C-alpha cells in the first residue's frame, strides 16, 4: 500500500500579506515624524557647537596675544570669520573663513550690526568687548549662546 502525501499549496495568504504591509506602513509613518524632527534638532545642535568652538578659538588667540591684537568673530549669512585686524574687512587675506549652515538664522539684539553679528575678544584677558546673546534658530527650534563678562561663553 502506498502512503498518500497531502500536497499543500505553498505561498502566503491574503491575511498575512495585508498584516505585513500594515505593520511596515505603521513603522514608516512613525519614523518619518520622528526622523524629521530629530534631524532638525541635531543640525541646530551641531551648528551651535561649531559656533561655540569658533568663538573659543578666537578667544584663545586673543588671550595668547597672537598677532599682538584683539580677535573677533564676524558672522554673516554664509560664513563665520575669525579676524584680528580692525575694523573688520571682508577682503583681508588674514581672515579665517569657516562656512556655515545657511538654513539656520543667527541674530543678536546687542551684537547686531547691519544684519551681521560681531563678537570681539580683548587681547590678553579674553573678555568680550560687548556682552550679549547670540540666537540660532531654524523653522521649529531655537538655541542661544550667552557671552558674559569675564569672557565666559555660556551655552
């Protein structure tokens, strides 16, 4: 007597396919909201860290009396510029130019000069010439950096 084998169709049922697609759609939907918000916050945080690093660099140069002068950071729409020859001249070849994120708006209430921010650190002491706050903002978030007396950079 031959044993009979039951042949079964191989494949997925309609319920399995619909369930899998719906689970994938839920994960994609959740990740798109989380990812965009996370990405924007991360960019702003990184830009703030870059600016603080540049400010500290200029402050260190002023404190160490590099070139025997004060040092400053000029912030315009496209770049951060570390300079030491006064007044600031964008064509000066001694300027250190660092590109910045153009999508992040940077402004300050008391460091503002014609839509551009300028921070000057005094020679040997590293103190800021004018205290104030630098605001960074994108479409949904904002951060700030405070420049306090004594050369303290609070971020």
